[in-house]
C-alpha cells in the first residue's frame, strides 16, 4: 500500500499562538461521516485509528494516510470546538470541511489556518533543503486545459460599512531570528521549469500585473503595477536597488526593460518626478529601436527640432558645455561640434577653436593688432576712416587684439 505524509509533528495552536493541549484530529472518508484510520508510519503497519490526540504542548505524532483512500480531516479542541478545517490532500476535488466562520475577531492578528513545521537541525554537510508547504498540480491527459494554477490566492473583502486599512492577496516575508546568518534572502523567487519535449509557445512570465476589474461607479485614484518604497534602515543597509537587473543573455535579443506604450497626452514611458540624479554607463538611444552608435544617439523623422534645451534660472543661466577632460588636442581634428547633412560637413568647431563653414576655416584664434594708417605722401581721409572703422569692429568682435 502507498502512504502519504499528512503531517510531520505539527502543533495545534489557538488564534493567539498558544498550544491546544489534547486537541484532536478527526479523520473521515471524503464526503462522508464514516471514520477512517490513519497510521503512525509510512509502511502503514501501525494504525492510529480515526482520531489522533495532541499532547499537552499541542504536538501530534507523525500521521500518514493510506494513499489508496481519500480523507477529510477536522481539527477540534479537547472540548470538541472546531479549530479549523483541513483541505483534503488526497482528494482531487479539494473539498473543505465546514464553513470556517470565525465570527467576531479579537484585537490583534488571527490565523484562520496555521500550518507550522519546525526543523530542529539540518544535515551535518549543510545540504538539507526545507520546504514548509509544497503545492503541486499535475495536469494530465490528452485534452486541453483553460487554466492550470498551482495556487489561486485572493482576499475577498465584503464589509457592510467598516473599512479595511490594507488588503493583501499575498503577504510574504522572511523572518530571521537567531544568531545564525542567512547568505541570501529572496522573499519571492520565481522560475520556469521545462522538462520537454513540449514548448512554451508564446511567453514565459515570472511576474505580471494584469488588468483590474472595476464595477460601476468604482474609482481607483492610483494603480501601480510595481511599487517600491523605503526598503529599511539606511544606517544598516549598505546598498539599496529598487530594481536590479543582472546580466541576461539570449540567443537573439536580451532587453532589461521593454515598453510598447504608444504616445498620448499625459502618457509617459519613463517619468522621474523626484530630484535624484540619473547615471547611465552604456550607449543611450532616443527615437531608435536598434543599437545606438554613440553614448547618446538621437533620431527624429518629423519636420521639427530634434532637441530643445532650456534654463529657467532668472539671473545666471548656462547653456551647453562640451569638455575634453583627459586631453587637450588644440588642433583642427577632434572637433567640438560637427554639423553634417547628406552632402557635406556644413559647420564645424575644431578643438583649437577654429570655425569651419562649408569645408573652409573662416574663423581662427585672435590675431595680433593691426596698426592704424598714418603718414604717407597722399592721405585719403575717407579711406583711412573706413580702415579705422574696420579695425575697431574686428577688435570689437575679438578677432584681433
């Protein structure tokens, strides 16, 4: 006969976490009130009968099912009060005994169903793995399935007037209490396992925020797909990463964050409302979907300006700064600015400050002063006036000393 473990010495606890001395598990055949025996060992050699009683600490002995049968189990106090129903692990329909109506709750936390498993020690070689709750669904046969869900969690709130401060469908945490260290903590770790030969034909998604169903007249001020708040005590945490994307590879394309949002009024793919700085080490492209050529590549196909820079400082604004921080070429190559079209280079500012227009340098660094005309056998006062005027204007432009 096959056996299936029902428990591994769990404890019966009340709503406040206190042990229930003498609590009893009652076992029946599924869908009936017919008592059905359980066993003390995997070989099913020792019967415990249909009722198993906890000791003074609320502790039960290990309980095994006959896997060839189906069970329903009910936990009651020593006085016979219902503590909690139990989902039948051997029944494919997942029937539940009782309505589990807890009535009016006391102040503080109340656990409707409490599953506790305690491992006193791991293997000496440190290889032990401990899974408190394992839920598996085997979808078999040749027919199709609409949905297969290992667990389906929901918090249905149906108050008649009172409000709920916070409703969680899933609240998960890792609690470390002791002198031992934890190398890595993952509150939620998701992975996809494919043993084949079948494929995933569309997508494999480890986490997804899907559409929200709203009734008539219902509004939600803000809906967040993923919200990251203050992580913890800044004096004790060295680094905090709101979203951390490690190196990923694929046979075709690997994308850290992807968006297919379409443009619309008040619709943004990326919006930084705070004043924190941003840093990007790789190449950054705007207006393209292929790999950018330079550290910043901007493309535009409409008849409009490609970029707009503005400074709203009222007294001492600055514009754009271009700086070579590791070298000073001071030559006609390594241009600060180059403006090209499909025909040629139309405008260029070289690293020595010379300006090229249409392929020719038209401006250079400041030249020495030009001496105003004096003396001579024949004096043309009008010409001298014009020459002096030209000298003054060249000086005013800073072209000559």
